[in-house]
């Protein structure tokens, strides 16, 4: 099974809104499920992913419910329950959440262990990075396991490519470089 095959549906902005509308029993204000803490957008995450990330003391609290993932960097909330006030923060997880980390290690690809520092080092040495291609090759072989490894439950390539863009920009802007 290629767990990354469905990621395209999340990439289209709007698809989540359509899903939220069809699944909503409330008024228009419920169309976009925003994080109760930061007000940012969220995406659905399976309960299985939530349970695979939580510290053991929280498992029983997440046996039921429908959870969403908040990816805002400055918001400590990782998961929140759609229908009630249940929420779990970075401290409640067994794994470090890369999108919410501002210092190394910043995990990017949880299936194959690539962190932001790997990409940063490669760019500073060679000016470019082979990491997205190496990850893509493994994904094409069906070897990724994002639902069980990535706290967001979806393919890491979006975050990896975003980090590559930011790091390459920073590298070319660096005045210390010749
Ligand atoms: Zn949030």
C-alpha cells in the first residue's frame, strides 16, 4: 500500500472545505474546523495515528472521538477533538513534532529519518539536496508508512519540499557566502 497516494487530496485547498461542508450538521461557521487554541486551519487525522503518537498515560483518553491536527508552528496543540474540548499538546506525544520545533532536531521525514539538519548540511556542502528525490524513490516503491510514523498522518514530501525551498533561499541570501 502506498500511504502517500492520497496526499494530493489535502494539497488542493478547498477539498477540506468541501468535506467539512458535507460532514457538517451545523451552520456555516463550522465549515472550517479551526484549532481552538490558535485559530489556525487544521486537517483531519486518524485516531490510529493519534494513538500511535501519544504517551501511554493519554491512550485511554483518545480511544474515542474524531481528531484534527494543527500544524501551526507556534501553537502547542497537536491534536484536538472535533466535538469536545479534548486536546493534546507537544508534551503529550512520544515523538518530536517537526512542524512545531524551532531548534534541532527538526524531524521532516518520519518514515526514513531525515531531519532539517540533513538537508541544511547537504545544501551548505553542495548547494543542492538529493533528499526529496531519495524519499520519493522510496515512496514510489511503496515503502513509506506515514499514517503510523508522521504525527500529521500524511506524506512528509510537502513539508520536505517547503524546507528545501526555505533553506535554499537562506543559503543564497547568506552574505557570508562568496
Ligand atoms: Zn493550533
